[in-house]
């Protein structure tokens, strides 16, 4: 093992191959750079990958969340529950529609939304008080949507599964069956992100999956300004083939053929990348099981997709800064959403969600991506141990 590395080791990194470059170049030489065949191809391939009936590709994961909220009819004043430990977009999509965001605390053992806390919140209000639930497959660990679905059905909620961290992830249901993230079996809609640090990189990009044909059609209209072109009975019948109608207020949330060509190429080796992530996570698990002062978040869970590998330590800031002196660019995921100034202005404050705040005080995401070498990983472990061995740590 090298004692140091001159190149940085970030918490996440894209992996671009010659095949990826060739796929993009071929599209650049084609007739379509956007609104062409590569979009539909990528959608079909991704739907098959997660086991959903329909997939709708969009410009990024935030756009995917916004369109989901629109398609499910979030209105001003409607209340939606999500987790405070997530990227802000999981909550912001409700605010874009004028809805009210409510949070429930996390399970400290997993970092996931605590469904018992969700139940307590629901039971404290009359039926109909809340419209929907947005659970997040945080770090790549799948939410138990079987339990979430039962809760949602009992209280009349829809579900958007934020699966940005978890393509290829799954949980095992009560019958012993694997339920894959984004399959559409237990949530009305699911969303994914193709940011460079994610499993599948397109630069920017997102995907919505569903088993509901009407929702898929509505989402496709919303991503393109609310415009309908096909003769499906919606359009006036006395116009020519050029004709289109804006049926509702939509957005330009399209994704290009260039990015979808890259996405299709990346998707072809997604299982290979996922297997390497799981191998690296297992090696971290073994190393840190023998390292005093380190707690691993949700070690060894079946179906974990490992977008992030999160540890918890007492002196998180000290370790974060020490690792940066060693060229290891660890990161914190996340500052609790309810502690963001925007949400504090809406009435949330410190102490509202003790488990989320306790997690945040100690969490750190270590480098984890398919091209991380065993030597690089061993160096990360050695540096964490070096810091913890210091008296002040």
C-alpha cells in the first residue's frame, strides 16, 4: 500500500470509458441531438433494469421530483411528509407546488425515515391532513416500501420513492421476495438522478419510473411545456400534422439524446459497478469492525446499493479536516433539511428531530466508487485509524 496519494480521493467519482465516449460521439454524428430516439431507448432500458413498466427521462433529479409532485396534484396548503436527512430537493419539490413540508425523524441505525415516527405523526392528525409521503433510499439502503405502502394505504397517502442513491438496490419483503428500488410495485412514482457521483452518470439527468400508464403520459407532457402532439383525442381534429396544443402549464425539463447515449452506455455496466461498490463496502465493514471509535451506518444490509459509505465518529470535523490534509475528500451527507435557513423561516428549529441531528453531528461519507482501488481504500482506512489514534481525537 502506498503511504500517500498525490491525486485526490473524493467521496464519489464518475467512471467514463472509451465505450461511453464512442456512444456520445456516435450521437453527435447522428441526426438528433435532442428529442430523438436515444431518449426513448434509454427510458426503455432503464425501466427494464429496475423492473418498472414505464420510465420518463428528464433534465435532472430535482426536475423529476418537481414533475412527480405536479403529476400527483400537490396544491398550495397540502401537506407532505419526508425525511430531514436528504438533499434539499426531496422537500423542495413540495414547496415548488405551494405545499407544506413536514418531517419525521430517522431511524439512527439506518439513517432512513423512521416509519414508526411517521405513524405517530399521522395518528396525531385527522385522516386527510397529509396528502403524501416521500421516503428516501438514503446512501443506497432501500426503504421498506412494503411497510410504507401499508401505512400510506391506511391513511390515504401517495408515495414518491426518492431512489436517487439506489439503482439496483432492493429490500426483501415478508414473503422473501426482492423488491427493487423504483420498480413501481409499491410507490406511485420513483425518481433517480444521473449526477456524476451517482451509479449511472450522464453529467446531469434524471428519471421517473412508474407502473401507471396515465401518470407516465402526464409526466411526458409536463416535461415538454405541457404540450400534446399526438392524436389521442385531446387535440382538435381540424388541423394538420404540424399541430400541437399546450394542454397545461408545463416545463422544459427535457434531456438530450447526447446525455441519454451516455446513460445507456453506463447502464450496460451498472451491475458491474454495483458489485464493486458492494465489495468495497464489505472491505470497509471488515476494517472498521476492528477500529475503535468508528460506527458504520447500516453495515452489511442485503440489497444496499452503496451510493455512500457513511461512518460516524465523535470528532467528525477533526477527521474531515485531517483527511483533507491527506488528499481524501470525504463529505457530509447531509445537513438536516429542517436546519436550512429557508426551512427555519417556515418554523422548524434545532431539537425538532433529535435522531437526525445526532446523526448529522457524527456522520462522514468516505470515498466509494467503482474505480477506487484496494490500495486507495486501504490508505483511507489507515488515515482514519491514524486520526483516531491521536490523543485529541
